[in-house]
C-alpha cells in the first residue's frame, strides 16, 4: 500500500524489552523530556491509535498536553488533539474510559461486523463505530482511515497492535525509547510478540536517528522506503 497514512510506531521499553510489569500499577518508563518529545510527535499527527487492551489497562487520554501545541493545531484549522483510534475484536470497552470521555476530537472504534451493533449500543454516541468485515485487518483499517483524510497515524501500542503492523509490513518508522531499567519478568508484556518480520540479519532496518534524552535513548528506525502522499 503506497497511498495509505504514514504510520509511526512509538513505544518506550525497558533495557530487556518490556513495556510494563505484569501487574498494576502501570510502569512509567519515559522521563519528562521523552514524554514531551512524544507530545510533539502527537501534535504533528492526524490520529493516534492504541489497541483495546491498552484502553482497558492503561486508560490513556491520548491528547496533546502542551497548550502551545494545541493552539498551534487549532490555528492550522485542526482539532486541538489528533483523532483517537482503537480496534477491538471482542468489544470489551468501558464507556467511562478516558479514551471516550476526554477531549473533543473524533473517536473511532474499529471492529468486526458481527460485533458492531453491540458496540454501538454500548458506547452510544461516544465514538464512531466502524465495522470492517468479519475480521479486522491492518490494511483495511489503514484504507478506511485514509478515506477519512488521515495522512499521519501514530500507533502507541500495545505489543499486539505493534506486532500486527510490523508483521503486515505496514509501518513506515519505529520510534523506540529505551529506559535504563530492567523488568526481568517473562509474564510482563513485551514490545513485540512472535511473528514473521521482514527485518532480519539479511535485511536490517535503517537507523535514521539516535538521540540521548536525559537518562534514556531514542532510536528511530525507517522500516520502508521514503514515500510521499
């Protein structure tokens, strides 16, 4: 797919590749400076996506934090924060989640056709529920977002969603922030699950940028050839 949204995968991990601990409370991996970096990336995007599990367990707001950046977006004729996007197979979503209750931007929930009526009833008018056949694929989701005018999509997790984008070869870049700590528990969620990926010892991803951010390091990998909308 060459005309879909430009897809940026973004995550913070421990040195040993974990996104979190296996049990609450949520592990905050990023420092203040890295959170501000991610906020700037958010401000440049049209939509932010997370999986339904992330909505349930992390309860993210998915909004631009900086008032200056929100004002800049509004001056450009855009909503103060990007659209929010999630995908669910089961429809296990809480209407009280911050994903739905905070912010004035568009909220989109992608689901299989068989679950759409129940999810619409559950959420009422809190979000636009979009059915994508009997099984939701990353390619179909990106096509639908592109039809809605989304040109840049930021995917912030969790590991299942990140793995799906990588396995489908539908991510343009990966921004990985590494925190100076270990989790050391195989029950914890990892950055990437099992899959068949294109980047191997014979075909390495391109390291476009490495930057120290306080006690962390940010690595930006290009995963596809440069393209233009």
